[in-house]
């Protein structure tokens, strides 16, 4: 204060004043107000614990150095005419003072957690914000700096998220801003898996970068797969084949009945829609004639309360023949399909001739559903009887059917 004569106006031609490394404890701008040619003022390395809320500076002042002065906060005391400001190595946590003419800002070595608001520094070309507490910054942050050309931001504890890594390794390289000190100085502080690695070397997986999307796609893929499997199972009747195979395996464990002790001559497999024909024609013709044949009918002979699959399996096992009454109704019946499938397995297992086919009405084999593939095979490999339209041929039909069902007596005395 004595050197400046308490601000009354001395050293009027002074352009640069360096009073760094002293023991100044306060900022008194009034000492320099009348120095109308003062452009550069260095007050670094003093002990300014605080800054006045308002100040009065000469309009000519362009450079101000307040580095290493222990400032924890800056105010509007800063001159609006500044083009270069150095606030490095202080204790600042926030810096958002509007300085429209500022071209270079040095605020390294503080405790800033975010970049200053770029809208407040429309002329800023150089920003040095190294060794602060920056966790990340983005393209939007830099876009707010309309004139920024050089950014120095190494030495911060960066959180290497997918967005930040992608920005640094891709967008930042194509940005108009030049990154000072090379990207090799940008080191990850978190997450733990990449701590200490260079940001430019980090490779994050798609799952890490798009966790929600990846989980959604995974769940969607599982759902689509389940629907696809369910559709295929329905289309190819997988559930039916599994049930039928299980029943066949159960039957395999049972002791086989000898031909002489079979309970029925034939098990009749027919659609419930064709029960009228069975009751009106088939039963009287076979059971009420001489010699009578023993037929197994699901409506009459199945065990009440028993599982229908077990009933079907037992009926076929206890019958010498399986008589299929084929019609369009038969093809549409799921239980008829099961009876046909189980009988077909029995044919392969026992290598006998147990199937007799009655074609109640014309059926085009090419139009039979794919799930009745065994019916196609049986119809291609076995002769079937057609229910005649001419009443005169009906007696011959019944005689042929009885011949197909009846079997000669079998001598089982030599069988074990």
C-alpha cells in the first residue's frame, strides 16, 4: 500500500506488476484503479484466504495471476476485462464467473468436479483443468465452449463409463478441440476392473455398456426360443410322442401275454363321432354272430376312473388285433392318434401283424395331417377294408373283416 501510495496514482505508465511470493493477505483492487496502462498483474503465492465480493480494476488489465493463494472461492471481484486468468493450485470447488473476454483459463490443481459452464466464456480458447476431481465430461460440455481449441484435463479421477470411454476414444478425436498432453495421460479411477488403465485402452463389452438393452434382448431371445420350441412341439406333436413313448416303456416292463390268454379278439379304435356306426353295424355284426368275437370298446370296457393312457395301453396289449375305423373324424381325434402311434410301436417291438384297417369313408392320404405320419405308413403297407356303398356287398365285407380278425388256435405248449 505504501509503494502504491494508497492508490492516489503513481507509476502511471506501469504495464506489468509482479508482486508474487509475498505475504499479502487481502486483495485491494483500489490500489491499481488509476493505473490506466496496467495490463499484467501477478499476485501468485500470497495468502489470500478470501476475495471481496466486488472490486474496481483498471479497464486495461488483461492478465491476472492468482495461483497458489489458498482461495476457496472466487467472486465477481474478478475484472471483466481479463483475457488470461490463472487460478491454479487453489482450493476451488466451483468456478462459474462470467468473463466474456477471457481467452485462457488455468484452473489446474483445484477441487473442481465439473467443467465450468461454457456459456459464460464465449471467447475461451485454452482451458487447463488438470488434477481436479473431474469424473467425466461429454461432447455437450465442450460444445458449450464456442471458441475452445485446447483442452488440458489429464490427472483427474475419471469414471470410465461406456459413454465417457466412447467419447474420448471416438468423438473427442474428431472434435475441433485439441487435447493437450495426449490421451495417454487420461487414466481411469473406476470401476475397479479398469482402474489405472488409460481411458484410450479400455475396451468395455456390449453387456457392460448396454446392460438394460442386453438383458432385454436376452429375455426376448429366451422368450422367442421358448415360443419357437413350443410351436415346434405343437406342430410335430412332441408331447404326444413323449406320452406315447413313456407308455410304451411302461408296457415293455410288463410280462407279455401269450396269444392263447389274450382277453379280446380286437380293440376297436374309433372317433366318438363315428360311435353310431360302430354301435349300429360293427358290434352286432361281430359280437352277435356265430362264432361271436370279443371286442374291446373304450365306452364299455375301459376301467372307470383309470388314466385313459393306461386304459388304451392295456386294451391294446390284451387284444389280438387293433381295429381302426378310419374316417375324417378319426384323423381329427387326438386319442385316435395316440392309439395308432402306440400300436405302431407295438408292431416294431413284437414284429407281428396286429392292425386291421376299415375305411369308413374316402380319405386322401396326401391330405392327412403330418402328425398322422404313422397312419400314412400303415395305409401304404397294409390292405384295408372299405365300407361299401352297395348293400349287396355288405355281407362280403363282414366276412372279410371276420377273416382278418379271427386267428387259428396257437399251440403255446412249447413256448416258455
